[in-house]
C-alpha cells in the first residue's frame, strides 16, 4: 500500500530520507528535501525501510528536471534531479553528520567547494559490458536499485569529458559483432581515461584472451592504448603506446594502466591547492605521503624543500611517481600498513586512502608514534569519521573542508587537518 512521506534530507548513498507514520526512517531514491512523496515500500526492517518513488505530490524548490537522457533508469548518478546548489548543500550535511554520528566530532564544516564543471567533468569512467548471446552486447552503467541489470549508455552521458564520450561512441560502433575486438569473456569492466591533451587509454578488466585490440587503436581516433587485467595480477599493455602523458597542474606524469589520479581535474586543482595551503612552509620537514598514487603531493612538497617518502601499493603508479621526481622525494612500493612504522615519527603525514579508509594498523602506528600533523584526504565521510575516532587519542581536528569532485552523485571529497595533542 502506498504511503505519503515528507523528505527531510539526503543520505550518503543519495537517497532521500523521511519518516514513516510509525516513526521508522525510510530511504527513497530520486526524492529531494522538501518533497511530499508517495512511495511504495520495497524493503522493511525493524528500524528503517526502503521505498520506491511513485509520485511527487508537492515538489521541493530544490527539484529540477534531470538533464541526462539516461537518468530515469541509470544508477551512475543519484542527485541529478537536484539543483546543483542543493547538491553541494546536501554534501555538507552528509560530511557533518558522519563526523558527529560516527566519529563523535562536532566541528564546523564550511560550505562545500563547488566543482568548476557540473557536467562533463570525469577524466576516468568505468563501464560494465555484458555479452548476452547471438552476438549482442550491452554496455553502460548498473541500473538504479538493480545492480544485475546494465543500462546501455552511449556518449550522450553527461559525466565523461568530451574525449571519452567521443572515443566511447567510436568504440561501441567499432568493436565488432559480440565485441570481438575486446578480450573474451561474458563480463568485462571497461575504464576509459583521458589526458589533458585529449588522448584516451582503455583498461579492460576481466575476460581471457586479448581479442584484437590493435585494430581498435588503429581505427579509433584518440584511443592510444589498451591495457588488460584478466585477474588480480597487474595490468599489461596489449596494444598501443605504453604511456599516457598527463599534464596535471604543474606536474607531468605517465597515467599508465591503473595508476590513480582524481577524476575531476578542475575540482582536484582546488583541493590540491588547499592541501598545500594547509601544510604551509615545509622546508626541512620530514613528510610521509601515504597512498601517494603517482606522487603529486610528494613531488610538490619536495620541491618546496621537504624530505618526502611516498608509499604506494600500485607498481605502475610508483614507476610513474619516480619519473622525473625531484631531489628530496623517494617512493616505496608496498602496503602502507607494513611500510609506515619504519618512517615514523614524521613532521607531516598525508593520508589519501581508497574508499575503505586506512587499516587499523595505520591508525595504531600513528597513535603510537605521532606525527606533528596529519592531512587526511578522504572520499568517504563514513570511513573518514571512523578513522578520526581511532586517531583521537593523539590528534585533534584543526579544520575540515569538503570539495565536490563528483557532481550529480552523493560522493564528496573531504580534507581534514589534524594536529598532535600533548
């Protein structure tokens, strides 16, 4: 039976949050704070429920018509039905709520720094491909609320930078019946990465035999390399040039294979400038850049006069970091939790982990041998708050700033400066 709900806020997963008549919290995608919505319940728990939107009886002033042609079914975006101002406002509340509820930290979270581009901002996009028989292929994003179903998506998607959209359309037209030019296998993950110069590389994860990737490189303007990772082993180049030169602010790096760079170059420049402003004068300081990727922070800090060691598990990223690295910067390949204790104490530690946050061994090492300061860069407010709580015995929160690197989604990047206490 349908129920009527007033939506109050946006949850970390992008769902609208309201309360049922019996007091339970209900989560409903495609709703906006202020909506009066008619929903049907699709999942029921003792303390919460999940609903599916049937009708908006009274629309919120924050609601808009979603501009993307695929938004009705696609799960690639979750907030496109909100005005952009409402999106960044919701993300500010998501960060503050996670810090307070999970971390026990009450701190002022300033207005989220908006992305310079609301659309066409992603320099790296991953698509799912399914071979469904009789030579047919479907490729795109997982459907909202149904991860087993793929919504077929072409270059009209508003997330990728223009070079990726162009190459994606050419690939879809040119990979042949049953996508035979791609590696074999029923399920593939295709990641396209664009450089500032407009060149694009393709990483194929899954599958078996390599297919005929050189034919793709030869026939698609702008596609310069194809990498393949059929299993848990490192990716290997199977066609095209070994490196994708990337100009990133004041740095030039090789964005090879799986090497990590932020997906939104415009917003990332604002975040990285904030990190450098937060650390201030680093001349003569010892710095550990953990989860350093291709070493952008480490290289900049070394040029500013610090002695920096970058720690990173990805061998391709470490190789890219070492290319033309300045004096004062060294890079070590391996697990951060295993490597970090040997490089403590330090004057400054930068943490930039994946969404899972840092391992308990990392926070334990930092509490046992505290650095003077920590800059924690996080893409997940929940794991950030958890890790800050673990660091609380030795560190206090100096300030917090959030950045919108992921418009149209509920994801948000947060930078926290911690100082040693006592």
